[in-house]
């Protein structure tokens, strides 16, 4: 998998050299991304083998190459890979079809820099790219604790009371603002009837 704390690596597959240059130029000054542009599916697959990107911007209409077939191969080789569909021929049925294939998002050409930034930012937030391992751990642990609390139909006050912590402590942990101390983690685990190892293994970190 790509490194969490590295620049966000984007692979672009499109048969239009002007579009590839456009994407590279638009993102060059952002300081957040590295962009590798490819004009042939096999070149993309080779690039993925050399270094798996965080996401792929995939054109669906490429002359002799069919984007849906490339998507199928990408998902078979790299399950969970973030793929964003790009097309100059958008339709409602195309959008429905691509989302059924579990792509992350859909961009219709021509799109603005603001639209591209929004999609990339959403992907980065969703997958935790560009964040330190500590930030990702805080967020995932907090989200898991919140989910377990909600499953019990408990309020923040309920969990805080059973764990004998303050409401502000529990809220801060759930929001990912702070990691719990060892004592706080043990108290929360006891309250939720979970072993610490069980809780930590469930956050895929």
C-alpha cells in the first residue's frame, strides 16, 4: 500500500496528450501531489507494479481501449484501489454504472481546478492520505469507539459515566483530537466489554 505520510501519488490514464499535460500542470503547483500520466493501459499497469498509486484518474473513452475493461483489471489486481472516472461523454446511466462498479467518484470533462481539488481532497480525507500515522491512528480509534458507543445506544455522557472519564475526554478521543492514555483506553475498553487488543485490531492500522 502507498505510504500514509508521503505526497499523494496520482496515476492518470488518458489517450489525450493535452489532457495529460493539463492535469500535470494543474497539480504541479499544489505541492501535495505527484502525477504520473500514461497513454496506454499496459503502461499504467507497469507503473502500478513499480509503485502503487494512491489513486487512478481513469478515462472511460480511449479509442481502441475501453475504460470499463481497464477498471475491471485494476480492481481485480488491486482491490480497494481508489479509482476516479473521468469522461467527456457523461450520462446518468454511465454514472450509475460506474458507481455500481465501486469507483470512488466521477468527473465530467471539462472540469475546473476547484472541482478537481474537491474530489481529490475528499479522497484524501476518506483514505487518510497525507496524514501522519499518529493522525490516522487517532481518527480511526476515535471513530471505532464512537461506533461501538452508538451500537449500544449510549450518549457521550453514558460512556463517560461507565468509564469514569469526563465527557470532554471521551469527546476529544472520539473526534480524533487526542489519543487516549493507557488508563483511559483500558477504562473505555472495560466499559464497552472489549479487550484492548480486540479494539486495536478492528481499526485496520
